[in-house]
């Protein structure tokens, strides 16, 4: 893992006091702390996934067990799923300020905060979450400019979902013309851009809000990984699926810098063996598995599934591909190596 020398972000004192009161009531520690006996270190792990989601029941819980074993029981982590300690878009700041020790969420829930990480949200970067996760972590390791996006924290791993598809209610989408005028839930600024170019109206919201929005007709459809069909029960509220492998969602798992420092060198060394590329790929592969199960559920329910052909995707790409050039320019205008990172991501994906 690379060395970190970031200072924690400042937060207004009243907000810090309020967070402390809330965490005390919820049982969160806010910072790594020794428990009353045996010099154990207690950490909280905050995230937005539902308690039943495999990102909690498999990935997080396996990680917790592995950390405890690797540190001979010295480091104990308690998971707080379902946004019980911080909102989906507040997980990073909660970790950076020390309101929680470890936070996990979707990068795009905080627009413009992770400009380089968002390269993997561009269209058609990968068709597997496992591969996308490997690419993203290698980019993070190779380009030091990524560090500024995670200031005040130590990223434990980054990963991507399985590819995003289009799910709609009441109306199938088989062409660009079909999509025009539809209100589509969108996960990121990059997706907003190409949905707009295709004639749809993007509506930004978290996955936690999507089921209700589809059920109540707030949106006509959603761009989402196939994983969400099972993970967020979207199978119950969608009628049609359009397969195009349009984009990927990126996720961070990051730890408060002071909490990391408090672990001591021996515990840090033990945990370093558990984080990074290996668990990033495990997380992405888990999304791939969930995606396949989601597809199976759609078929079981009889949802109409339409897979765009190469010729049809070429028509969509006329509207979608300019998003890449605009992303590169936007990132370069911020003094960051957008072209180099995009080119490297494509190169890694071709290997």
C-alpha cells in the first residue's frame, strides 16, 4: 500500500458535536479505540448496502473475520449496513472526518469529488465486474494523482459492479427512438450526459431510492447493474430489460487516516495482506455472480429481455461515445492526466 500523508478534513464544530452524539446513541465508535480488555481495537464499518445484500453478508463479513484472524483477535470490526451511521452520499466524509472508521459507498454519489475514479463509469470500459475492479485498482496504484481524491483516508480497496443495463416499466426500449422522453434513474454525471444525448431525462438518485421511484412512477426506468435485480429486488417492479453493458458503478472502501495509524505497524502489515487488488476482484466477481442470478430471476419471472446487437449498439454509440472525449477534456481542464488514465484503462482492459 502507498504511504499516506494527508491531513483530515475540517468540519464545523457544531456538526462534529452532532455526529458524535448520533454515533454515541447508535453505538458507533467514530475512531479506532481500544476496548476495555486485552488491548483490542474496535472499529466501525459503515456502508449503505442493505443488511441482506451479499456485499454485507459475504464481502464485509468475510473481511471482518479475516481481519480478526490475521491480527490474532486484536482488531475487531463491527459492520453498520443500511446507512445506519451515514447517508449513501455521506460515507466518505464520515470516514474522512473520523465520524466512522471505515466507510463504503458509490463514488458517483458525490459528483466531481472523484474525477479520476470516474473513468470506470465511462461507457463500455469492461463487461465483467471482476475485470473492471482489477483495472480500477491498478490505475489507483499507478497514478499518484488518485490519492488527492481520498484525502484524509486510506483506501482499502476500490471495485466496480457488473455492467449496467437499462430496465424499464410499461415500455420496452429496443432503439434510440424508444428511449426519447423517458425519465431514467441515473447513477452518475457521466451517465446523465449520454442519457441526455439519447433524448432521455436522467434523474439522479441512489440505488436505495430506486425501487420506490419505479414502483410509484417517479421514473420510467433505471440504468443499473444486473446485480440490482436481486440485490435491490428490482425484479418485482421492472417489466423490460435492455442489455448493452453500458457502464460500471465504482465503489470505495476507505479508512480514516488516524484510525489506520492507530492500528500499529504489526496490525497494519497483517491487514495489508487482505486488502487491495485481491479483495477488489473478489468484490467485483461477487457482483458478476449476483448479476447472473439477477438475469436468471428476470427469466423466471418472464421479463422481456432485449440484447442490443453490435449494429444497434453502433447507432447508440453515435450519441454515447462523445461522453469519453468530454470526460477527458473536463479532467484535463482540472490539471489531471485524463487522457493518460483513460488510455491506460483501455490498455489494461485489452490485456
